C-alpha cells in the first residue's frame, strides 16, 4: 500500500530577550549551573511573576511576519505537571487565548518550487530547567538556569508531507526569526527545538491516522532522519495489520531510531486554568502598527525582489536570502562590481565554499564585500581571467591585500595585447604540425575538442595570463 505522510511541527523558539519572561534573571547561554535563577524562577513562596514586555513585542513581530491574527487580548494559563526540573509544579503558558492566532508561511523546496504551510497558533510560555545525567552516577542533577527563559511555541497545521518539506519549513522559519532579530535560532544551544507530530494514511484518503509525537529534535539533519525512521516504523505496523499507538517518542541519534517515552498526554491531563498572578495582556491597533512599521524586509519578499531586480533564479535567490547578513553582503558586492549574476556565482561558490571549509559565519569573512566586488571588476575589465581570479581570491582570503595589490605584486595581469597574443598563437601552431593536420581533417564536432589543445598550449606559453576570448578568436581565424 502507498502511504502519505502527514506532519505537523511544534517549534519552541527561545526569544532573544536579555532577561527572563517573568523575572529579571539573565538568559546568557553557558553560565555555571544555577547561577541565573532567582526566587521567582525557583517558584519560592510569595514570589510573583512580572511580564517582560519585550517578549510580547517579539511575539507580535513574529505574528506580523506570518500575516497572522494578533490576539489583542491574550491570557496566561497554568499548565500543571510534575517533573524534577519544573520547580513550581506548573508551567506558565497560554492555552485558550494565545498572543498569535492563525497565519501562513511560504517555504521554498530544493527544486525552487514553493508551498504554503498553515500556522495554527504561536503562544508565549516559560521554559523549564534542565536535567543533567552525564556527570552523576545513578542520580540526576538539576540546572535551573533555563527555567523562566521566554519561549514562543509555534504550532503548524498538519500540512507537511515529507521530511524534505519539514526541513525546508524549519530552515525558512529559522531565516524569518533571525531576520526579525527575535531569536538567534541556534539549535545546538537549544534556542530552537522541534517536536514532530507524524502519522500515515493511505494515499488519497482524507482521514488522519493516529499520530506519534517525537520530542525535542535539535538539528535539521536529525529531523529528517527521525521522520524517515518513524515512517518506516508506522508503515510496518500498519502493513502487518496492527494499529499505531498515540504516544510520545524520542529520537536516538546514535542508533538512528525512535523509542517510546510515554503514552501521549492530552490537554485535560495538564488541568489548564488561568494564571491568577498575571492579568490578561491587552494590546491595541496602535501598538501593533508601531511594531509593523519597524519590520525589516522579510526573506520571502527579499527573495522575490532578488529574482525581479537581479534576474536570479529561484534557487540562487533562495540561497542568498537564507541569511540576512549574507543577503546584505551580496547586495554590497553587486553595488561594488555592477554585475548581479557574476556576483551571485562568486558569493555562492568561492565565498561560501571558503566559509564552510573554515567553519566561519559570513560576519567573520576576511574578504569584505567591497573587496570581492573589486576582484570581480578586474574580471569584467579583462585585467585577469576567471581562473586567475580564483588564485587572487585565495590570496585575499589569506590576507595578502586587495585584488589590485595582489595582481600587481604577482604579475598576474592578463595579456590582452593582440600583437603579443598573435605571436604566441603563431608559435603554438608552428610547433603543432600533427595537431593542425588532424584539425583540418576533422569534422566540426571533433574540431571543437582539438581547439582545446591549442588554447591550452597558448595558456601554458603565457603562464596562464593570456586573454582566453582573444586566444580563441585568433585560433579560429588562423586555423582556417
């Protein structure tokens, strides 16, 4: 039987506030355990929460970024459950009246096509602490630094149909929140964590199957692998005549498998009720519009503009706008050299290649956008060939100076003097009698291949500095 995968994602996004959502404790990553938790975070008797307005502002920014309904009146609730790293015995969250309602979100797939994914809601809540197991023998340690850190939980509709679409959704979401500046989206540090709800149904059916939830997957690669494994697991059960059990599972990256954690809770299990220590949050149109006026150009809009303004294909535009700093860098290169398509090739191939090789972010590139634009200008004015330009770029990366400085110091300027090139072409032809004879006897298809030999000999004679276009023109004339 052919199965269709139905996937919905719940993303827990840590907001980039300087303090926690209900206290003044800092949110810096990597601090010593239990050094960033005060009496409010610890749930001590008599301690009252005070809402961080910046968290509300960031949630509204996100809602506007996905064209969602903004909750002008949202309510905080207590979500009751026991866990060692939840000191109060409940989590302050939002249930019936969230800050962000229904919205939609466009994703771009690898083939350049786009799909729209619905967003059910996004609500504010506090994070729990963290249980530590590695350094304790037969026991667990509790670090409450993370307790009270502001989260925005983003719940998608079950509109995702494959692991590839799930990864595309998460990457697009990561791009959006970093453009907005509301989170760093660092999955390795837990700033963006994903729960996967996945079920199968026969292809063509409208009836949803029983879903399993895979908790806290923290990388794009693991999301893809977890979905592939869970698809196979559920398909095997259904094809053997069994029934999938609704439950919570975890993904074990070492074994590349999902494992059962517990039977799936439902909302009633949490005994939600309104948080009595916090008033409803009421915002008006003026507050919302003031935030809207401060929004940057968003990734989807920028991608469309890059395609229209610079004539880029969907794939190239998608790569360049994925990261806001990269998009800004690219536009600065275009401004410096004036050729959008060559700039796109150099940024994607040479620059990103070096950044990935050296595990650097775009902000740490030793070659500035203006410097790369200057190098491209030397290709455009025929000062150097594309091949020589790669050598110059490598030298620029190593800190040897700007393009002009390196070209001059290494004597790399391209030979474009017609008389000098003609003499080189004559010398190569005179010393290649056998190849000339083959060329004259060959058909057009074979002649194209043989020309490569002559071009190579001229480039060798010129130490790679002959203008390739002029060499080809001279050869075409003289080999007639």
